[in-house]
């Protein structure tokens, strides 16, 4: 296993691996929580409606009209998901949780399949619906939500650190600043908001603990970890997205400690 790039801020560190997670995870000793967004197996941004949005709407093509395929985002994504779950399970202590973004809607019931597979390894705890607000892509039943699938390792009480007793299994539009991202051409095509990762990190970990994202993409979970005082282990096999993640997390590490705000707001503040 190659040595990671390590980025630190204060007492927290981010260890970033440009590799296949199936190669890296066996060499890791453990972590306290998983928040990850695996490829769904839908060939996102590679011949689908998202890729052909402008053409479908009769609009002029833009830089975002170019196909941006995601590694392992074909039928192989299902096998990959099933292979990685036991590796994550073995490196979590009892009571720790694994949260996987899981798509939503149809026509492929991928989120249902993954829920059952998650339950085969962990105890299935919950499917959280992220209501993304504005109407999404499609024609019939247009896609306006995604799911986050939560598995819990049995053997101890769930590691749960919210004390408000108000956490729902629906994340409503704008809750804690969580809002959908329409990726630019230079962003990861399925990038998630920092606030979404931070929400789950805060529920299931304490400051100083370690979070793993084995499908790191462009590093969103790592940024959320640094902002909330957690350590981070990130793994991404695509060199382009890995380079973006390193740059984003380095930029975050160079910032003063900030509240959980979107990068868009940060950029606007810098301009002002």
C-alpha cells in the first residue's frame, strides 16, 4: 500500500490515498465512522439524461455537456459495494455506523438492493431521505430526493451524540444549510454538499475521532471533518478527482477554523 498524502490542521489530520479502496482498506487498522458516496452503477454523466440535459431541452451545449464518467459506475458497482461492506464492518467497533449515499427513485431500485446488502453485513438502521427541494431531472416522477442508508455494527449501543431528540429521517430543504449542488464542469459530477456530510459526522462521532470515506471523490467529507475537528481517511482511485480532493482539503486546512458554511458562501466572502 502506497503512503498517503497527509494534510493537517490543528490537532486533526487527513490521510488521502490515490488507490482502489479494496487495496487500501485491508491495511487500515480502524476508524470510528464511515460516510461515503459509492458509484451507484447508473453510468452517471456518461450517456444519461444528466449528460444530455441541454440536448434534451433543446438548449445550446455547454462545457457541462461533455461526458464525465465515474470509475466503476457500471454494473460492476454492485459487486464493488458488496465487497467493500465487510472490509468497513471489520474496521469499525460495535455501535459504530456506516452511512452510504444511495441514490433514489427508479427505474433501477438500486437503493432497495443496497439496503438489503447493507443489512446482511451490518444491522440496517435507517434510510434517510434527503429532500433536495427544487425539481430534478427526468420526465415522469422527476427525481427530487436521494437516500442515505445507515448501517450499525451490532454488539453495543449505537454511537449517537445528538441530544435534541429532534433528528428526523427526512432532511428537508435548507436544513442546517444543506442544499443540492448542480455541479459545474470542473466539479465532481455527483458532488455532495459539505453540510450533508457534517450533519451525519456530528450525529455519530465526537471531535478527535476518525471518519473514513472510501469513495472520496473530490474530498467533501474530508472538508467536513476538518471543519468539525475530526480526523479523516479518504480513498479515491481516479487521479483527477483525487487531485481535486487534495487541493480542496489543503485549501480548507489553510483557512482559519470556520463554521459549517458552503464553499459558495466562502467564495463570495473572499470576493467581498
